[in-house]
C-alpha cells in the first residue's frame, strides 16, 4: 500500500492515512503479524522512522502529521494543546443536520469514569433525500458536514454527532446500523465516513503559514455521484 505524502520539509511529513489503517500497533497487539501500521508503511516507503504528533482513529481517514525526529514532536504538539492549529473534518451523517451548531458536551476520556470538556463546531455543506427506504421510513436523508473540533478528545466527533442524533455513516460503535447497512448494500461502502480534510497552522520552526488538504477517498466520490453532490 502506497501512502500519499501531502507535505514534507526538514522537520515533518504530512501523510494521508487510508481508512482502516492503525497509526501504530499497541504493545502486545494481536494484529501485528496480520497488518502493517501507518508508521511501518511510511518507514518502508520513505526509508526513515517517523514520530506521530497527534492521533487519528483506525477508521478515520485523512491528514496525519509526523515528525522526522523525536525532538521535533513537542513544538508541534504545543500547537494542538494551545488550539493554534485548525483541524477540519468532513463527515457524512444520518438525517438533515442543522445549518450550523456548536456542540459543547463533555466526552469520556480513556478512563471511562472521567468526563472532559469537548467542543465541536458544525456546519452543513450539503443535504439529500434518497428514494431508498431505511426502517422505519420510506426514504433516507443524509448530510455532508464540516466539523471543526476545538478540543481533541478520544472519539469526540463520533460521540458528538451521535449526541445530536446525526451519527456518522459507517460508525460501528456510535452509528445507526440500518443506515450503515444501506450504504453497504447500495454503495458497497462499509467504511466510516469521517475524513480529516485539512490542517492550518504556523510552522513553529520556519514561521511559514501552512494549509494542507487531503483529498477525499475514492468511495466518497461514489456516494457524491449518487447524491449529486459537488464541492
């Protein structure tokens, strides 16, 4: 599998992570022998070790920032911690989402007993009503949404969309199984429709203003054609 490199300089590499690829294997992972992680794929492709600066879920596609040396990681992580990096995601969700909304709702951390503040800014880009029945309705409705998280909690976007009754399509944990099945049966798509679309930030070493964009995966284009959506 060839990983698309979106940007590279002396300090970082910005790669476009495919859907259903883990960034790195956890210790004692059972899947190490069965699949290559993104870090393994990049090391094989580029011939050098890289260090992830932030995370993406296995099922989320799109932009991932990696440092070329471990000592570079901290300065870039400060951008995330200080909300100095603008992350923009695209998602396809069930129903007609509100035109705009700020979702300010705590999310459980890795310790399930602790809730942490979480904020997501949503805007709806496209909507559609499809003549394909999904129980209990005779038609089905979907939205293309732009999501801008202001915090970086585990599964934040997936949880927030479910919280406002517009779960992401293809989400096996927080989604709607009937609509997930509709996409599988009609479009042959079973991936999570959540894509890290762009990052905007001031490079802490070069002082250059960067905006890096990751094109949507091919199966999104299949859905766009069926829904007559053009960005």
